[in-house]
C-alpha cells in the first residue's frame, strides 16, 4: 500500500470516530449500509479528506470505496450540517 500523506492524522481520525460510535475499523471498511456504520463512515471519510492533503481516490481506498462514494459522503455531511443551523 502506498504511504499516504498525514497517515498518522488519518489513523487518529479513524480511531476517534470508531471510539465515538463504538465500531471497529473493519466494520467501517465493510460493505454494510447499516446506519450504525454509514454515519461514522461518512464522518470519517469526510474528515480524512478535509484534514489531510490526499486525493479523494486515496482516502476512499482506505475504506474500500471509490472516489464517488467520498463525494457523496461529503455532500451528505454538508447537508446534515446545514440542517443543524
């Protein structure tokens, strides 16, 4: 696997999200679409992209997804944020 920029930051984001939502990284990488996993996956994908200098494809591949999934996750996250305002 290619070494990613800010890899320790990515690991930290994933760890915090997993602890907060009580899930494992393996569960986030799974193909499950359960809400219990979809929400933390969306947050982790969005934060990993927003707070590192990696491409969408590189971040998405960490979670066994493609870049389109990351784009959808970011739009979903931004939509939820707007609902909170």
